[in-house]
């Protein structure tokens, strides 16, 4: 989610993966709850207050709250809420009222027993246009394609190549300024996980690596701009953006998604028509 500084690679033990799984499942539970609450008339601050209550109820920590890794001051809220043309790091506030036809990306990261679970989904607010529906579907498909290529021995570049191969032939662009990142005891660590590139790029994936894959896909061109608050990133051309994200751990024969609930297939369609990772 946030920009990554170079850090040392950590490989997780089986005991640590158990803790990562618990953190991921709880983050996914909160994301599902927030997606269901994203209805016309709600403010993004209302969504943040739901997250704050959830964190207190489960005695965990919201990693974005007061995080200092990106903007000019600590991030002031517990989740990121990115509406329509906002790419990422939108700050919840009482002025952003959800309207029929909006799309909103909600990014959640929880710390449980010292380990992070990081996930994001794009949700429909009521009925949306075909343009927004198609963008969201392609973004979800881009993440699914990326998950399928994760395997020990392959290079990180295979992830970005799979995302580009899915999004760009459909007429969309892949945001390049923000990327996935290693995660575990720390919010952001090695490896960097670009959402573009060649299969031969980057370090080799190794069993025990934990990282996020979080493609941000635009209707228009890929460049972004940072708004006056120092955190919120929007598409430079004002076009729509969608995002999905999972935390995964590389295994000997593939990968395991940490941010799912009860082992369900990650691609879920709600009664309201919104595609989400649950």
C-alpha cells in the first residue's frame, strides 16, 4: 500500500505463518464488514469508525493509524478509503459522502500477535455504470492472474507481467508509482513487488516469503498525483481507478493467501453485485 523503503528479506517459519494466517483472516473479516456497510449516505469517516470499533472489540492494532512511512505527517485514520479517481491512501473524512454509483477501494491492515494482515477490495455503492463494473472486474482478474504465477523459484517480475497481460489488452493501465511489499512482523519490508515488468525481472521467490500483491488499475493513463493532504493519490488525468489486494506466503509448490475467511475462494460476489475479496 504505502511506498516501500529497501529492507532486509524475512522468511517466515511455519509457526510464524500460522500467526500471519490469523492476522490475515481477521483483516479479511473487517474488509467484508466494511464493504457491506458502504452504502449511499455513509461517509468515509463512518467507515473508519466501524473499523475503530472492530479493532477495539478484537484487541488488535490498526497498522495505518499514525503510520509515518509515506506522507508529511502520520496517517491520521485507521483505514484508507479511495473513491472513484483516488488510487490509494484516501483519508476517511466526514465530507466524503458515498453516492449511488460510486466505487470505493477500502484498504485494511491489522496487527494481531505481532503480525500484519493487509488486504483491499473495491466495492460498488448501489448500482454502478458498466464502465465501473468492467474496471472492477478486470482489476480483480489481474490479482487472480498474479496469484496463479506465484511459486518458489520464479522471479518477482512474473507477478507484474501477469497483471499487465490481463489489464493492458483490455484497454486499462497499471499504476507504476505504488507497488506490493514484503510484510510480516513489519508493515513494509523486502521484497518490492511491482505490478508491471518482465518474467525475468527481480529476485527469485523463496518459500517463506510473505508479501502483498495489490494492483491498482486505471481507466485512463497510469500516472498519479499526490493531493494537498500529502497522502491521497489520485489519477493524474482524473480517470477511475480500482484496487484489490491480498497478503500471500510463498510455499514450495505455490502460495497460500492469508487474507481469506474460512478458506473461501477469494473472488466473492455480494448480493449487491460488488466484487470483493473476503
